[in-house]
């Protein structure tokens, strides 16, 4: 059955490949989205772009493309998690992968209305629909991964899922810029939509595999029976450790996602000897590093444990990154690789703690709430960053002092993450130290005892 589990995992990983590619397209093509509408051609002087033909968006409007996606996630994933618990992983995989296809299609359609009042509303609508599916699809992936790898190689499976998702981001950073230069923005966005179709096809396959596998294991009826018992009121019974985990995840992602979205522009403005394509590659190193390390980190956590302490230690190591970017001229590639190494360490260790502190029957709701809160935080952070960078078109350089304020804001979020993880470890220690148990010790206890009781009746 091990081979079958990893076959399910493979197609489960492909669910979000296209959606992660599409999500980060605006970050790579930032100059094209914010470029001057009046340019008749692109002029290169001393290796720098003098004027870029684009959609004429201001930095605030550009960051709104990310904020609306994050806000949509924040609202929709709460309902999505509950629906997944009630109606099953297969229903969620098909529904939310289809929304990714629809949203990316509307977003690509918006590029055909450049220079008209319809451009921004269409693109925001596309990102709204896309956000409804993208974050929820990640919840489906997590639920399927937890179901098939619960108590065995969970961190490895989660790491591989994250690696495949980040593969979409990495390929986006490597190839989107050159593809756009050759074929234009419209074809680039449509190709992103086609990759989301790949995710929908994977959803069909993984749904079939999941149904057949659950029947062979004799778990299909038991899962359906548990789903019928789930109530929205069960949210009140989630433990303090769960809520501290959610806050820590939110603060950490607040310091990562807004930075990656604007990193290419930051590198070009501060380090004048980098072209737009080179800046895109350097910004993408965050995802390049996480792509390589996610599975390795998963194996390490599965064999060692100590998730809470590991996450906090790595978050502390992330502190110097934004200070160096703000106040020194250290090569930006050093900082992006540094951040890329720490990103999978913190995210894999924190996300794999959630199945340990919530009941299996409400795992979808728990994932949904966690995703909702952290994406809401990211949406607010994108707005704050947009306000810090100003509302003028990025046809001219953004002053260095504005970039420094942005880095200080990123640093503040990482500090909040460390404080929250410190509180989490204290609470966990008082309640038995489950999150920091070594693998050898945790293997001696029953698998089901590693989860919080849903109700007093279940505990008895």
C-alpha cells in the first residue's frame, strides 16, 4: 500500500502546481504591470530599462492584486474547510481547482483591456475568483496528505507537497520574464491559465485514487460517518496551542509573501547594476532554495521531531535578513537564499503541528481557519506595503527610505512570530510537550493519543 500512498501524493502535489505559478506572475512582471502606458517602445541605456510598456498601475494598485487574493482566501477558506469536512476531500479538490482555472482565465482576459477602465476591475475579479480556489486547494492538499500519511512520514509528505507547489513558483521566476519578452503579457497569462487546467485534471485523478484507496482500506464509510458529525460550533473547542500556531504562521508569512511580491522592484531600485530579468532570478531564489530543501526538512522532522523548538530557532535565524537588506548593500542573492533556506524549515515544522493538536474529524476546518487568518494577515500586509511604497507609478525609482521602512515592517512581523512561538512552546511544555517530543518517544504512544479530543464525550 506504500506505493499507492505515494501515487496519491504525486497527483495531490500537482493540484497546486499551476495555481502557484499563476499567483506569482505579477511579481515577476512587476515592471510590465506598472510600466508607463505612453511608451511606444522599450529603451535600454547602460543596461537599465529607461521606459517599459505596461499596464500603468501604481504600486498601490499592483499590491492590491495580491491583497484581494489574500482577502478572498481569508474569507473563503473558512467555509472551504468546513465544506471539506462535511462533503469530503474529493468534492473540494474538484471545486477549488475549477475556481483556479476560472479565475486565471478572467485575469488573462483582463490583459486584453490595457489602457481602458475595464483593466483593473477585470484583473481584480480574476484574482478574486482565483483566490477563492487557490487557498482552499491548499487545504484540500493538506487534508489528503494528513489522511494518507497520518502518523507516518507526515512531514516528508508535506515537504514534498510544498516542494511541488514551489516548483511552480520557481519555474515562474525563471521562465516567465523571457517568455513575456518573446510572446507578450497576454500569451504569458493564458499559459498560466493552462497550467491551472493541469491542476484540475490532477484533481480528477486524485479523487478517483482516493475513493478506490479508501474503499480498499475499508475506511470510506467511517470517514463519511465522521463527516456527518462535524458541526461549525466545534471551532470553540480548538485548543490554545492551535490558536498560537495560527498566529505564528500568520506573522511568519506576513514577513515573506509581501517581500517576494516586491523583491524584484526593490533589487532594481537599490542595486542599479541588475536588470529586470536578473532581479527576477534573485527574488526567485527564495522559492528555489525551498524547492530543494522542503523534502529534506520533512525527512529531518519525521526522524527528529522537536517541531516547536525547530520552528522558533529558524525564525530567530531569519531576523538578520531584513536588517541587512534595509541598511547594507550586501549582495541581495545572499539574503534571498538565506530566507529560502529558512522558509521551508519554519513552514513545514509549523504546519505539520496542526494535525497533532486537532481531531481528525475537524482537520479541514482547522486548516481552513489557519489559512484564513494567515491570508488575512498577508492581505493587510500587502496593503501596508503598498502604502509605504507610495501611490506613484513605478516608472521612476522608489526612494530608498521607503524600502527601508518596508523592511522594518517585515522584520517586525518576524519578531512577532518568534514571540508567539515562544508562548506556544511554553504552553506545549505545560500540556505534556507533544510538539517537542522526539520521534522515538512519540512512536511509543498510540497514534490517536497525539490529537486533541473534540468533545468531553470523546475524551471520556
